[in-house]
C-alpha cells in the first residue's frame, strides 16, 4: 500500500466535490470533451476485450441491470441477445444504404460512425457468447437487491462483486466503481423511520440476510459514540459531519468504504492465474472527488494505491515502492501527476495527462 497526500486540482470547485473533473484535471470548458484517466488506461489495457471497462455508480443502475449489461450475454444466455443485435444491425445497414446517397458528406460520415458502433457492439456480443465463465454470481440474488434502490450499501457491495466477476472472466481489465459520497449508507440502518429505510423494514431485512450489515451498524454506533455523536449519528452525512467536526462518524464512513475496497481485493485473490492470483497483477487507486472534505479539499486530495505483488515489484518502466506514506508540500503536485504515475505503474506509459501546463509528470521516488 502506498498512501499519498496533498494533491491539488486548480480546476476543482472548492465546495462539495468535483465529480468528473477530479479524474480529468482540465479547465471547466474542456470537461465534456477531455478523457478521464480510467478511460485512457482502459483503451490501452482492454483492447480487443468485450468491454474497455466496467463502470458502476451509486447513482446508476440497479445491480440486476448492471448484471445484464456486463454479464448477461456470457455463454448460451447471450445467444438471444446476439440474434437480436444482428437483426438491428441488418435493419440499420439497409436504412443507411438507402439514406446515404441523399445526404451530405458530414451526415454520411455520422451514419457510417453509427453503423460502425453497432458492428462493434455485435462483435462484443459474439465474444461474450463464446466465453465459458464459471464464476457468475446468481442473477436472482442481484434481482432481490435491486428492489432496495436507492439503498446504497447493498448496491455498492453488489457492484463490487459484478466488477470482480467481469475482471475474472476476462471481459475487461479495468473497473471504475463510485461508492456513496456522503448521505445514504448509514441512514438506511437508522432504527427510527426515515426516507431511506422505509421505517426500518429494509434495514432489518438486510441485516437478517447478511451479517456484514449487522457488523456495520455495531461499528457505526461505536465510532459515533467515540466521536461524541451518540444522539444524531444516523441522520448526518459527510457534509454535516465535517461541519460538526464529528470524527467518529467520518471514521465509520471511511471504514465502510475501505471494506468495499477490501472486498474487491478478496474476490480477486480467489481467482487463480498461472503464476499466482489475479490480485497479484492488479492495482487499485482509491481516491475522493472532494479531496476527502466538502470544503477546502481541492488543495489536499489524498489517494491510496494498493498494488498486488507483481504490480508493485520493480520492473522496466513500471512498479511501485509500497509500504509508505508520502505527503507532498501543498500545491506542488497535481492530481494529474498521480494519474501519470498510476498509468505508468500498470504499463501504460505517458509523460503528461490533463492540462499540460499543470501536470509535471510522474511523481518522483515512487519506484
């Protein structure tokens, strides 16, 4: 593990988190068109695989739908989808061939790009149907979890499992997971009625079906009392806790997110590869879009790099020297420097990323 601290992003809004720009490091006018670091890495590492990357968010689709999108077409289960996609491509090709002579050059190029995208999707489905992946989670379990939307802890755990399965089955080499930002995970377990827990019924059902959540409730209570917040711990979020200085609740939230990262690592450790496990060849970047705070975090972004043994090992042009905590002087190293270091560590070589006037390149002394 390599714990790094005090990265800055001059284009961040120093308020309530910065979303996509945290992972792009460009002026606001370029956010819509600039690639994020995960996209750049995925295009290189996942070339030729069914998906460049799998991406799931607490704001996104329920687990069953995510399962269908990434795992539902594997093996024989995808035969029907493939046939349907081939029908769509055939119809689109016929319509485009009829339309193309009647449009201008630019519109014709747009039609060609649309047809090419359909063909790429068809080829991805063909690759999926040829896979034989024995590690698929039961979709029925995810369908049960989907009814908990918008209950975030359950979604995040399921998203971790789907991502781990996609990696293990060779569907992609990159996963992007966005966990709950502030409000949500703990209000679900409030013994008192609130908008998130439907009068406690969902919380009780979750705890009865999965002991992880009972442990989470107990841990939250202990951390909150230790932080002097025994009366209002359930209804606060990160924003409220930062304003109130409630360190116990903030610690509980950090511990919950750390458990999700650990869950992903455990899943990958269980996947054998020729010279060890999948985790041996994996690098996790764990970061916070608001710099860990809702106010004042844009100049103090922390980040944690957790490297499997083969990734961390020194080698030509890559590797990381882990087992350290490194804090840089304030406003001397940008988030984009961290991203260059991360990309280089997994063999995607780059000198700069994001705004070239801000990025200095790879961080010193990391190998």
